């Protein structure tokens, strides 16, 4: 059960981040070079998940931390928009970015 202080903090943080989220969601991809750059720099999957092994034995498993990024959903959406622009508008094969 979350305390009221924790709930209030989360509410305030979400309230402060909402305008940035809306701005990211409203971005339109209309430039070939920008679309390629976005597909290159925004990873298709979470790059943080790791397993540290010693031989064939797993010592530590680090879970994916992408969901902790408050803009994770918006970044994935921007990457998708860029892929769609390259495929639909530019006629490019986007399999190199998948």
C-alpha cells in the first residue's frame, strides 16, 4: 500500500512531466535524415538487461530498466513514427533498424 506522501510525489512528478510527454507525442517526422538518425539512436529493445556469468553459471541478472524512464513510451512511439515515415514515405527497407 502506497503512503499518501509517495502518492503525492508520483502525482506531482507526472503532472510536471505531462507537457513534455505531450510535446514528444505530437512530434511529426517529416525529414529523411532525422528519421534515420532517430531509428539509429533509439534502440529497438531495452539495452540495459544483462546477465553476468562465470562460465556457464549466472551470477547476477540485471533486469531491464527502460520502464523507469518516464519518457520510454514516447521514445518508442517516436522510433515507430520514424520507421513508418522511412517505409511509407521514402520507400526504404527498414529491416536494418529492427
